[in-house]
C-alpha cells in the first residue's frame, strides 16, 4: 500500500514539475514578445518625433511665405483682403437631420371628436 502511495506521489511531483516547466517557458516567451513590442514602440516614438520636427520645419511661416511668393502667379493666388474674413457667428453649422417619424395604425380623430362634440 505504501509503495502505491509513493509511486502516486512521485508521479504527482513529476507532473507538477512538468507543468511548472511549461509555464516558465510560456512566461519567458511572453516576456520576449513584450520586450520586442516595447522596442518597436520606442522606435515608432522616435520616428514620430522626427516627423513632427520635419513638419514644424516645413511649416515655418517665413518658408511658406517665400513659397507663396515664388509660386504666386503659377498658383493664381490672390492677395488677402480684410473683407474675405468672416465672423464666427456667421458660420452656418450643419444641423443634424431630423428623424423620420412613421405612423402605424393611424386613428381618425375627427370621427371621435364629432361624436363627443356634435
């Protein structure tokens, strides 16, 4: 009887050791994937900061003014006038469409009113 208990205990220990080994392996794999993703996020943030710097450099007002002056005739630009600007309260904001109401099983109220108020 004791030998059966010893064998079952040994099998349980081996089973638990195998399970722990598999979980450890899965955990290490997930940690490697997490590190890879963190590196990719860092690289994307660096690229984004470079793109923002380039955007700021290309949108300098003096550079845009020079480009507009160089291409004024080709683009057919017109000089700005004060009357071209509007006020905020003059902006027509679009209204949301009103929901369509469908009437099912309509009741003729005239007949009821005529009966009550002859």
